[in-house]
C-alpha cells in the first residue's frame, strides 16, 4: 500500500519537540505490511464527516490519524493523546 502525507501531518512532525522519526518509520512500515498488526492498535474513528478515518499508535503518547482509500493511506495528523481525544470527540 502507498502512504501519502498531508500538509497537516508534515506540519505536526515539524512542531514535535521530541524526535520520533524512528518510531514513526517503524509504525508506518508495519502499516504498509499489515494494517491489522496488533502493535498498531488500529482503530476506526466514528466520524460524521469521514467514514474512512482511522488511527494507529506510534507510542504511548502519540497517535496518527489517517484516511484509508482503495489504493493508499493518507496520513492526516500526528497528535498526542489529549489532542487526539479532543479532535475525535468532536468529529
């Protein structure tokens, strides 16, 4: 599966105060190989505006929101759990 990055996702990475590049890379490789891998903790997000929104775990502090399409995944946001909870609550 092809993985594309949105501008919001790129901005979130730039704003990070810690270096998660290795963990993000490992997570995305797992997503490419097997989106149902247990360590991803892949979840479908119930959202009125998008029925193809999912999230995966990077580590205990961060999650990636992504859209799943037929031929690719589009990484939407990289969020800490507090922001993730607020964003998905209002979806």
